[in-house]
């Protein structure tokens, strides 16, 4: 029934089939339903993202309705509180604390067979890894801080690949000669 090849094309196609001048709560919900049915619930964007895409295509937005729907969606998410401020990696201690919190959530989501929670948790960890890598490559950042962020990116990589062995690995890593030479002030 739908010819779109990408999510954005699908959103636009559904909007065109709705044949409406303006976009509000009802139209956004209709688009969300089709995207969820065709691509899965994890592919559904926030009402604000959908509205922005359609505004770029010329749709007139009923801003108050869209903002209200967006706030409602954000309040509905049971994951918001779990992930709020979880990602901190200004030093090794904070990074380890963050990864341990992510590991606790991972275990909870596995026990509850919560695939959406696992997906979001992985997404957060990947974001941490990518941000650490980005800082490690930034020439404006001091070399010692760049080296630390490169190490932190490696921690995220190990945890993402093998969360079950991470705790033992990180203890060995922090006690290694290489780590103590590179990062004089040892943090645990």
C-alpha cells in the first residue's frame, strides 16, 4: 500500500494521503500509527520531529496541539527517568559509575525481556562512546584529556561488545602497567 523507501518518505506519503492543509494531534497520531505498523514502534519519531519534517514540506502546523502531544509523549515514556543524567564521563570514576548503572539497567531489561529498554540502553552507550571518540579527536582539547577520552571510548566499546566480562576487564585494565603509565593519577 505504501511506496516509500525511507521513514521520512513514509511520513510525507502518509501526510499526502491524509490530504490535509494543517497538521495537528490527529494527523501526527495517524502518521505515527502507519510508521509503527510498517517499520516498528522504535521507528516512530517524536511529534516535534514529524512536524518539523512536514513543515519543511509546506505543511501548516497547529503548534499548540503538536507541543501538547509532544509533552504528553515525553511524559508517557517509562524510560525517561531511568536514563536521565546517566551518561557522565568527565573522568574514569564517572565513566565507571555510568557503565555500572547501564549494566544494572541491562540486567533488568534482560530479566524482563524488555527489548525497547535494551535498545535505548545500547543507544545511550553508543552515544557515550561516540562523544568520547569525538573529544579524543578534537585538536583543541589538551593531549592528556584526549588520551583519557580515547581510553573511555575503549571502555564503552568493551562494555558494548561484552558487558558480562567488562567488570573484570576494567579492573585488570586499571591495574595494568600501560594504564598506570599513561594516566599517572590512577582512578578506580
